[in-house]
């Protein structure tokens, strides 16, 4: 199963007042997930599959107050509590999209996110999950029925960053179920890269050895 992330740049920052007092809280709101279209990463989420997964995510996480997200780009499919910045409070379908809302928390990362917003920094969201990919005849990568959301939204800066850079970090690993939990597994291309570096290193060692033999024979 691959780690799959999708970035959305168009989110709205809203301020809500709590009760009758002056206490305010910041929320982010917008489209968190999109189905039925080929996105800029060349992937497509079947709408029915995505709706089923959102229903599971709502029941298990959102409705239980457990739908959390992080600030930044986590490297795995689990939510790290020390990096939590917000709680997702709703996720509903609108056509082929799923609109979400998340409340910023008073955690260290939540305060950083709030400060960035106050300073006018543009933030976006990135969904994160694991699942299989199957390439269709038209070159589109279809997300499989085994897809599971880790979070509907992490908060990210500069969502227009080059996809290749993000994908190189986020999707260079694969994850497998083992003993009821997800275990990290090096992706094939990462393994090939390591093997290439090892081969190159051995070549350099061989060159140094031949050069040393040449010097010894002078």
C-alpha cells in the first residue's frame, strides 16, 4: 500500500466566537477531497469508493472527536500527537467533492498555524491516506478500494510547491499491514537508488585502489 497525499490550495479561514464572550477560534474550511476527476498528480478517486471511506472516517473519527491533522508534511500514515494542530469537525459530500471544516487547537503546532494566519501566510490542506494504485488504459492512476484516510487534512504551506519534490518525500515509501499495524517498507525505486549508490561507491573504491597501485609501481 502506498502513502497517498493530495494538496488543496483553496481553503477559507473563518473566525468564530465561542458563546457570548470575546473568545474567538480560527477554523479552516473548503474542499478537502475530490472524486471522479483526474487530479494534477494523475490520480483519480472513484466517487463511490471515496464516499464509503468518508462515511467510515466520519463514523470512526469525526463523530468521535478523533479526526486530527498535523502542521506540515508528515512522513507516514499515522497521526503524531505532538504535531497535531487542528481537529476536523465536519466532512460532507457536495457533488463529487467533499467539503471539510477544521478547528485550530491551542496546541504548540496549532498556535504556530494561527500565528502564520495572523501574519497573512497563505495555507492549504493536504489529505493523507494509504491504498493501492492501478493504472488505467488512459494513463490515469486509479485509487483502489482498499484506500483508507489517515487524515482528511494536514495544514501545509506553499501548496503550489513542485509535485515532484513533495512526491519524492511522501511517496518514496510503501506501507504494509503486519500484525494489525502499518509497517514501513522501502519502495522499489528507493531500493534501486540505494543499490545504485552502493555500486557507485564500489566503483570509486576500485578507482582509488588502481590509482594507489599505480603510485606504488612508480
